[in-house]
């Protein structure tokens, strides 16, 4: 499964907020009750997507630390035992 970049979630949060608060009620000529419901739902959906973006950013940062840590260990081992490179 392909991972989605964290900034895609930020864009989706922005679009969901503006879509639910401004565009959707005008597009379907919603009743006042539906308009109020969508205005309440807009920040909740945006907050959920922003929390997802934060999680994805944190996961990406952990993966980069693990990857860079592996390279650091390999270079440290090569520096300690330079004779292994000649084999």
C-alpha cells in the first residue's frame, strides 16, 4: 500500500473545511439547519485531517532517522574495520 505524503492531508483538510463551510451549502442551496450543521462539521473534519497529517509527518521523520541511523552504523563499522572493504 502506497503511503500518502503528509502535505496531501493538509491540502485535504483545507479543501474539506472550505468545501463544507462555504461551497457545499451554496452548491445545493441548503436549508438553514443544514447550513448550520455543515458549518459545525467543517472544523471537525479539518481537525481530523490535520491530526492525520501530523501522524504522517511523525512517521516519515521516524523512518528517516532509522534510515540515516543505518548508514551511520555502516560507515562506523567501515571506519573501525577497513580491511573488510578489500575482501
